[in-house]
């Protein structure tokens, strides 16, 4: 059965996500991506231009999906613990995103879609700052540093899983371990923001 152009693009993006997460943009080839997708590599060139453009699209799409899932109702930071928990959940379901971000940092090129991402992260920082002004979260922490810490708190488990095992003595698939890690992420985020479990009142 003949595939539509969108089906072919989807197969290429899916294959590219797996290849890039495993080998990085420099470590894989157009030939390997096309073979994994079961698509002629000329289609990749036709739809995406080149491998670097495809990497950019894959990462941009992954980050946009993260934002849609983690903050479906917009940036409301009255409970950064829950925001951290949802971020942890997303990386658990999509561990390839942590690897894509690491490869982006290692490849020595400007950040992907930098202008839009800077604006997006700026809105996150502004929302955190507003929550601080509203007295919902602790105002003693720089809001940019705070947001970086919250994202790292949730994502680092999947960025260096071997370190998590060495420090905790438990594999991620050990019964109850993921729930334990998530609960820690939520509580740690609440403590960082000056809230205690079950309340949003800041500690002064």
C-alpha cells in the first residue's frame, strides 16, 4: 500500500528520534535513519533537507510535546511540586528526550530553535517570579535558577540513570522505585519553593 507523505515523514522522524538519541547527530547517518524507517533516503532529503535540519525538527517537536503534556493549562506555578512530578513522569515515558538534549549540548552547534526556546523559558521564569510576588513560592531563590533546578531535579534521573542506581542501590524497574523517586522529586521541589507537602504556603 502506498504511504502518504505525512506517513513517510512520521516514519522518518520516529526513526531519527531513535537514532539521534542513541548516537547523536554526528554519530548516525542519513542512510541508517532511512534504513530504520524503511524509506528511501532521497525522501529524507526531499522532506527535511539534511540530517541537521531533521535533528532540529525532532528535538523541537519533542520539547513542544513536553510542554503540552506537562503544562496543558498554561504556566501556573502555584504548585511547582506537581509541575516537577509531571516533568518526571514525561521523561520516564520519553527517556530519549534527555539523551537528545545531552547530544545537543555536546555537538558544538548553536541551540536548536534558540529564539523560540529562550522566549518559552522566559515565560516559565516570569511565571515563577509572579508566583514569588504573589507569596505562593519562596522569593529568596532567583527564579531562573529555581526553574533550572526544578527541571534538573526531574530530568537528571533519566540523564544519568547509572548514577541513580549507584547512589540509591535500586534499579529504576525495581518494584515501587519509580513511585519513590517521583515522591522525592515532588517533595524536594516543594521544599525548594518554600512549600510543605499538602500546602502552598511559603516558609518565611
